[in-house]
C-alpha cells in the first residue's frame, strides 16, 4: 500500500498497480531507491505482493517541496519515483503540481516518465500540458515511453506524444524508426505529422533551419517603423482582443514604474464567470467576456457575459452555444458603439445590443459558410470590427475569411484562399485578424491553417500568402504589422519570420526578410508585443522564456530563463512589458532591448481552476486578470 490523495484532499491507502486510462496503460511503482528515503520505523508490511507493502511517511506536498529544492547529490531519482506513485489517485490541480515538481528534477525524473506519459490521455488539458512539459525536460530517458504511446495510443495520444518527441529535437533520435513507420500510416494527417516530427528531430533539418535563421542583408533604415507614441493620459476603453490596436499595447501612462512586494494594490475581485480562457473587453462602463456555466439550475452553456464595472454585477447573459469540454471559450468579444459581437467555440457568431443583451443577428460558421478548423480545439478567433464591417475567419473552402455588415450580418464578400504550400492543414487557425495599410492598400492579415495571408479589405481579394510559418497542430499568435512588414510566429518546432510585403502594380508577394528558427524564438499562444523595432514575448512551446528580438538586425537581443513554468501572455504599457504565466505568476519587466529587468512580480492570492491563459488587460490605469471563473482588478496608477 502507499499513501495518496483523492480529489478533495483526503488521504488514502491504495495498492500499487498498473493504471489504465482511456486505453493507455501506465505503470506506477515505487523504486527501491525511494524506499530508502522512508525511515524503517514508518514502513509497514502488507498482505499484497512482495514489495507493495510500503507507506510513504511524507505526504505528497512534502515530496513536491523536496523535488523543487533538491540539490545535486541528493537522491533525486528516488524523489521522482515517490511522486510517480501518487499520480493514479491525484486530482487535476494536484497532478499539475506533481508534474511541475517532477519538472524541477529534469532528467532525474526519468523514473516518472511512464506515469507522466499515461497522463497524455487525461481529460484535463492542463494536466496533459504539464505532463508534456515535464516529459520534454526529462529528455532522452522519456523517449521509450513516448514511442510506446506514439505507436499504441489513441489518435490524440499519438499526436501529443509526437509533439513532445519533436520538441526534443536530436534528443529523440532513437524515436526515428517509429516515426518513419508512421509515414506509412493510413491517416494522411498522421503521415503529415510524422513528416513534421522527423524534420524537427533530424540533425540535417536542424542545421538547415539554423542556417536560414541567419540574416543575409540588413533591413532598410526606414523600416520597420517604431509604434506611435502612446497618447497622453489613460485610455478608458479596451474594446476588443489585445486592445485598441489589437496589438497588446495599452496607451495608458502615469503607471507604477515598479510594483511593491506582493504586487500592485488589489481593487476588487469576483467569481462566477464560468470556465473559459476568454479575456475581457471594456467600454462604456461595461466589461464583456465569455464563459461556460449553468444558468438557473439548467445545463451548462456557453454565455456572453456583461458586467457593470461600478457594481461588478452581471448586467445580462446570453447563450451563444454549447459549452466546450476542454476549458471553455477562447474568443474575446468586441464592443462597438451600442453593439457587442462574439464568436463561440462551435462557430456561432452573434451580435447583441450592449444595453440589454437582446440579439440583433446571428450566423453559423459551419452552416452559413462551410467553415472548418485546422484541428480539434474549436474556434478561438476574436472578431474584428473595421468601419462598417465585421471581419472573421470561418475557414471554409470558398469562405476562408468573410466580411459582414456589422449592423445586419449581411455578407459583403467572401474570400477563398488558393493553395499556399504543403505545411499546415486546411481550415481556420486559432489566430485573430489584424487590419493595416500595407503598400498603400488596406489589408486584413490573418494566420490560417496553411500560414499567413493578406486580404484586400475593400474587395476580399487574396493578395499574398506565406506557408512556412504553418504548423500541423495549431497556428495561434496574431500577426504584428509595422509599416510594410509583418511579423509572424508559431510553435511546434516552427519559429518566427519577418516578412516584407512587396508590390508590383496590383500584384503582392511576401518575401522573407528574417527567419528565426525554433531554437531562437517560437511563441506558443501568449502573443508578442512590438516596441520600437523590438519584439517582446515568451519563447518556447508550453513555455515562456522572456525574449527580445531586434527586428532591424535580425538578432536575439536577449533571452532570459523563464521565471515560471508554462506559457506567458503579454501586454505593453507605459514603458513596461507584463508577462503573465499560466501557473499564475505575473511579472513586470522594463521594455529594454539591453537586458531583462524585472521590476515587480506577484502571484494572485486567489487562483482559478486550470491554466491562466487569458491575456492581461491594462485599461484606465488598471490591470485586469481573468483566471477561469475568477476576475481580479489591480491598481497600476502611480499616485505620487
């Protein structure tokens, strides 16, 4: 028997056993080395099989603490074995803690690799992500377990195991025979994924990517241009995803230059948003977001939620569609005058009156436009309002991107995108459209399943495309446009590119001015910000190493060790970049291309369930942080 914890926190004694989860078997055993850490007087015999009659004297939190602080020379492998023994009966949050603690052990956590691989089929996406992070950190010792999962697991487990193997690069060379066998898989999707994984693992591919990442020519001095200086005073509105410019940049000024210990003052917090990763939009004294929750004792639904900022009470809720079993909605609503626009995870697009929540019109990406996603996490795009139009990405063959009359929902134009290349997959990506004037033409720039595209705003005419940035799994961060240049980034071993958009008459094309390989910079889903020719963001898949890229020179200005596990979403305000990590940590850093300078950090005392993937918002001198069901507001104003 071994002591463990159930959901709810109580301890229990259970026999060591082989655990089977959703068709995937993972062994959970305590090694002999781990038993040496348990005093003999606190061991006991059992009627079970030989070697199973062990009780760990330390509760799981003690093992977690030991893993995070274990110095070199201590029996770190024994700690890993002990923690692996708790995995079978832990709940979601505790499983993430265990995976994080094992991650602190790095390759010494090899004994936990089979148990962690078994979590690739867990129902909680955060648990899966945490397990994948730690397996990647274990490295070559985790490859046998991952190969077993890649060959024998369900389709989704095979995909996740393949992602980890690809991220390992050359450390996963022993997996090459298994990946090559997958090139003969009946599924074209699996064959495409196997090809992409081999490109990541192959030393020849890695060398080639590194060579291509080195710039050959300097950019013209006039481009890319620095962003415009923020307006004086504080903005009162953050009406859409990533703010007024859809670029993560807040025009607020007069903010704290450093945060006090424990973080900026907490003004208020509330619960009741439901499950979800949607961020918040703010205008006219209202805060709008989305969440999956039950209403009036009924079944759970995906809701549009309007909150009075003065009272923090709900003004209205409106059902958009069914809930999303994997964490809730991702889209952030857009506020425009007296209307609010939102996209549900099933592709339900709604327009409602901001005063009452009464529906004005509704569209379905699937039934109205033949929409489709590139992969299975469902629609995540946040709608763009541009003048009298709403622009969105159903992902249909004949309607990849569409423009609708924002008042009536009538179709103005639809755009069919021609083939861009072999990389990626057909359908919509997870990115959100940005609008910009490029080479004298207003364009909508979007990252779809096959890569980056530019669409003429007036007509819906396809102008240019770029396939190299596409992944086989998910294309997520929005593009950054500066002058006639477009910066794009993606994870899953892809990297980043700075594109120069060229024009000859009515013809446009994208030329690669810079390419940063996956080892230099890849942003998973936290987004990046552009400040004075420099990109700031978190580097790595399911990771957030603070990084600064100099777009003018094509160099990595600096890259720092991530202060926390998990991905980081970003926002810029008043000379600073805010990094928000998915475990809850929030970091304030100077937007300085010379070095990473931390000027404040804190973890909110009340954390929600699951990862904190919602992007931070800085509006009217306040920092808004959503974490699942919870929303907190902090005072960033410098009152001295």
